């Protein structure tokens, strides 16, 4: 699909309502714009889940703020965060989430082998104890929808109660986006290796 909008048309930046314009600016000019993948196309239209959020700015703006808080104001370190998000992308087979967050993962030090392991639904052997605790919590939420006492206790030991709440919200947020991406059938801008973890 040439415009990557899936079932939702990409909204032109110059035809937006005021509430949409504000949301567009928050995303296109905010800290996401400096990341390792583009959030806008050559015409300034938002891509991926961001275009979807623009269609419903009353809901999209609070969702965007939550995502920004998790990405840029959270206490979970960047490697752990991206391991968790890539695990969600794999579970949901979300090509777009894998495309975006495998790139972010590489930018914060995840190796190809670690990404391959997460893409296979596994915990990388090279993961630190705190990363293992976070990933065990993530996989329990994704696969079992219940968290065993020992998994919860290990997560609290490594991340504290506040960190466990943040991890749970992180998992939930990226499942929310994966659902929007799936419903709107929004593809990743590229295929091949970038989508391997979401297959």
C-alpha cells in the first residue's frame, strides 16, 4: 500500500481542524520526530497509529500523552522498555510496532540476536536479571492474563511497585495501539527483516 494509511486515509496537515492541528504538532514536532523512524511522510502527514489517533483527536490526544509519558518520562530504562514493546509486537503480530520498536531497540543497544529471540517469543539469554523479570511479567500478562506470585515478586524486587505499575501500563498501551493498527489494517512502511518479529 503506497500511502501506508491502511483503511484510514492519511490526513493532510493543511486540512485539519484545530484540535487535530494541535495533536499533529505534538507528534510531528515533539520528541518522537527525532527517533530512528519517521512519524510523518514527505507531505507532512502522520503515519502509523499516529494518523489513526488524528481521526479521533478527543481520544487520540490523551492516548498520545500517555504514550509520550511512557516513552520519555517513565522510570523503566530504555532497553527494558523496548524489549517489552517488541514482545507485545510479537504477541500481536504487529508489523508496524515491530518496524518502529525494533529500530528504537537497536538505537538503545539491543543486539540483532536479542531482537531475534524476542521475535521468536523468547527471553534473550543475554537479558539482565531486571530485564528477565520485566519480560516474565510481560509474557504472563500477554499469554496467561494472570501473573503468578513469584513473577510479580521478582518484578517488584527489580523494579519496585511503581515500576511494576509502569510495566503493566506499558504492556496495555502497546496492546491498545496494536489493536488500532490491526483494525485499521495499517502496514509497516517496509517488509522483510523489519517484520520478522511480528510474524
